[in-house]
C-alpha cells in the first residue's frame, strides 16, 4: 500500500468531537461533527474550506471553521471536489 504524501493521521480531541461525516478531496478534508459544525484540514487549495488565510503547508489537524460555524446553521451534508466544496445547511427554524 502506497503512503499518502498529502494526508497523514491527525490528532484531535475524540472525547469532545465526534465526526459524523467526512469528505476528502485531493488536498483537503472537511468534516461535520455531532453538533453540525464544520471542521477542515489540508492545504486548502482554491480556498475550499471557506477561509483564505492559511499558513504555508496548510492545516495539519482538524480546525473548526468558525467563519462558517458562526452563522447559526447546522451542516447536514458535505461534498468536496478538486475546485469546490458544497454544504447543505439547516437553519434554526429547520429550513434547508
């Protein structure tokens, strides 16, 4: 089995955060936790994680995507491709 040069095992607090869905592209991963919050890690090419300020080399462990999480919406589904990411949200009134 060939080792990945882009993705390595990541450390995060498994007791506080349980990922219920993860989607991976060639350079980043985005996950939804048990509370419907988004997390991302990787090199973030094309700003697929919804943030533009990334250190050189990317994010090496799951990072809460606060810019998106602060919108008072719950993420239900995610999809990440080579040049995009899509998220299906539900607002506090249950509207998707």
